[in-house]
């Protein structure tokens, strides 16, 4: 699936595909979608997770089919409907949905974080909610859904152990990651790798506010030597944050590392055009540490 918005840089916008399950509207970032195909029978996998319907092979590529209705505790999906085939974290996954409504172009500033009562910060599978003409669309955290099904797809702090003995380092790092769980995992991995001065931000806007405040106070070097950012975040996404940093004469010397499930060939070109110093796909935490080492000259 091609999307015009993917060719634009730093607009702080995204396109959300709206789909329906059990009469409810949900959304996914179009950047994650490879294609949408009609439902087709799948081959069940013995002893698989209850949310895995099975596997199938469109165009000679084996893809795992996930019952999204089951993931959302809305019962089991019936044969029919559509498969939304995605690619993120270097995985091809087909999510079974009832039907697709359409695509909405929105700003990340329109994405509201779910209330704590609706989505526990560590356990919820919603990354945000957007109001489209009075209709609330819940944007799902597909990385969290897949991680719950197979924890091996998530960040493994044990990768840092393979890097050997590490010295403690107080170089200041600003981390922008909206998922509370992933924010903690990345921060813990960096701490384990020796980086003890990591300032966590819930989104790009918070990171930008901190950088501008440091700039205004003449304390950039004391506040930040490197920025690590996700791409998908409410209020301000990682590409917009990158663009603002690289266009600011007092901040553009800061190395910016994109660490996101969306790093594919298309998105990598976009990051390069904006001046990203490194781009890595989750969950490559060991490689992230090595990139940080190189960029701060450890």
C-alpha cells in the first residue's frame, strides 16, 4: 500500500486506517500496512497462542494470521472479512478484521492519550484515540499485541550482556518514546550498558520543550548530547522532532537516533532526508547501544 504522506518529511501528520471489529472503530498507522486482502482459509498451528488463527502463503510468503477480535477480548473472529497485512519490527503479520471504513489524515496533535482507567500504562493495547467527525477511533498498539503473543519479538535487555563489561557513563541522553513499557525497557537497557543519565520523555513534544528550554538557558551540552526517538508518538512524532532539531542552528549538532518498529526502506529514506544520524528497527537494543557508543565517542 503506497501512501503519499510517506513521501513528505516532518509534517507531524499520519494517515490512520479505520477498521471495524464487533461494531467498534479501531485504527492503525497506514505506514505499518503492506496490503489489505480478502480473508482466506488458514492452516492452524498446533499449540499456538489462542489469538493466532494460523498461517497462510499469499504470493509464496508465509504470514501469520492474528485474530484481532480475540486479542481485544471480543470473542473469536468468524470466517470472512479482511486481512490487514502489516510489516513492522521486521515481521509480516496479517490481522483479521471485519471490514475497513477508510483512511483519515490527521495530525499527531489530534491523537489523545488514553486515560489511565482505559489503558494501564504498562498493559494497555491502545496508543491513542482520535476524534473523526464525532466518532472516536481507538488506535491500537500492534507492537504490544504481538509482544503479548510472542515476548521474543520485544526488546531483550539480555542483549546488552553480550557486549561485555561496560563502564559507567554520565553523558546526557534524551529519550522520546510514548509507550511507557518500551520507554522503561530502553532506559533500563541503556542503564545496563552504562548510560546512567537518560532523561525519558513521553513524546516528541516533551523532548522538544526540554531541548528548547536548555537552549534558552544556554545549557544544551549539560542537558543533552544525543537524542533517541521513536517515530509514532502523540502530539509530536519522531520525524517532526528530528526536523526541528536539524533546522535549529543551536541544536543541529546533536546526533539523533531513530529507534522504531517502522524503520523500513521507505521510512529510512525519509529519516535520511531529515538528517537522522542512525536508524534502527525495534527490538535491536544491542545495536542501539553500539550506535550510541559510536555517536558519543565512547
